[in-house]
């Protein structure tokens, strides 16, 4: 659960919601071939459940009044990685802030893999 307090009270949003929201926004960007497991736990959960997990490659942390997001992605071979990362950061930040109203302080994008078309 991500908890943030404001003058009206406490807001709680589940980790799964953020993972789906962020993962979907990042996957829609040009040049993203897919998400990559960010922790061994995610890989083991995927093998045990035999299906895709919602938080694949996504980690969201709440700190103070803002969010910190880590993304682990695979990119398509031959595209400009800097442009892809910039696009992902802008889209994820905009999507999360519009959907939840929470401020996103930082989006860290880790390119872990490169895939051929």
C-alpha cells in the first residue's frame, strides 16, 4: 500500500494498481520490447503461478509527499535508448499524476535487455 496524507485525510492505493498503471504506461511507449523482472522474487512468483505478474519490472515507493518509481525494461534493438527513456519518464510521470493526483519525484528507468525485432 502506498499511503500519502494531505489536509483531507489519508489516501491509500494498492501496489497492484500502481504496478498495472505504470507497467501499462511504460509498455505503450515506442521502442519498449517488454518489462523485465526487477527482483528474483518476481521471477519465482511468475514461475509458481505460471502466468504474468502485475508488477513485473515495476517498483513504486512512497516517500514523504511524493512517489519514486523504478522500471526495468527491455528495448528494441536499433532504437535511440536515450529518447525511449525520456519518453517513458514523461509518460509515466504524467499518467500517474493524472490518475492518482500524487506527485512523482523520480522515475528511474533501467534498460536490462535488448531484443531483436
